C-alpha cells in the first residue's frame, strides 16, 4: 500500500522542489480525465474492496508469478478548483496538498510472492502531479534531497517512464484528456528493477483508461 505518512501529508516542500513540470502532450499508453479519475475514486467508496483501476499485474510482470490483490486507498480533494497559489494555500491556509491542486489519489497494492507491489495514480487539475509523490519516491528509492531534486526536474513525457537512480521506483506520465496532469508511481519492492521495472510500468500505464 502507499503509506499516507509519505504520500499526501506534508507535501509543501515537495511542491517547492519542482512545481513546474512539462505541459502534457499526446503520447502512447493509457489516458485519464480528471473527472474520470474522480468518479472512479468516489464510486470505489471509502473502503474499496478492489482497485478502481483494473490493473493486470501478472501481465505486466516477467515470468509466471502469483499475484493477489492487496490494500486499496483512494482520496479526492474536497474541491474541484485548485488554489491560485497551491504553495501559499498549504502554508498560509492549512490546506492539504491534494486540496490545493484539486487532485485525486488512487493507490493499489498487490502481493507478489511475499512482497508488495504498489501502484499509485495521482491526477491533478494543474501541472506537477509527480511532485505530490516526492516523499514516497525519496523514501522508497533511498534518494537524498539533491537526487530527489534532480529526479523531479526531469519528469517523463506523457506515455514515457522514468526510473529512479538505482532502478528501484518507476514513474510513468499518463496522458490527460483535457486539462490537468497525471502520474503513475510503481514501487515493486524489489520484485523487478531497472529495465524490467520500466517495462512493467509502461504496461501498467497502458491499462489505465479513466
């Protein structure tokens, strides 16, 4: 599962690292709309039994590995309109990071031979969806602040995947229909790394259609 202690809490420093991000362009793979992502999260309810995104994790993994569904967590912003200045809204108004960007978070875990493969989709009304993932990226990949800054400074283009130094965590940029931005984080807990992780993230990204 994507632990809340390193996901959407205390993300002010994250946004300050790299609030820009590249504008979305057409690319290969899956796609989302912000309304579609929000509807999927809301329809899943407060305690989802299954992932709102029908990921086929066995198809994305190399070889023949047993996969069982794990914990699912969804969260939506209380507003559909992002703050004019998300950083100021968090700092001065106490707004949560997700509310500040009018975003949606869908996190789904999968048990694979005693390990947990985590997937985490974040969609935001403005740019910089990957910035909300920064604490988790740093924690899971063991990045220091300099490495994290460098990673966030070069977000993948829509349809592409970037793997952290060391090959432990992958981030795929998801094509957004209309306004907004979306990224998928894949933390495989060492089940796959490097190029195999990159291919896994690409495959999972193509399965997204919200």
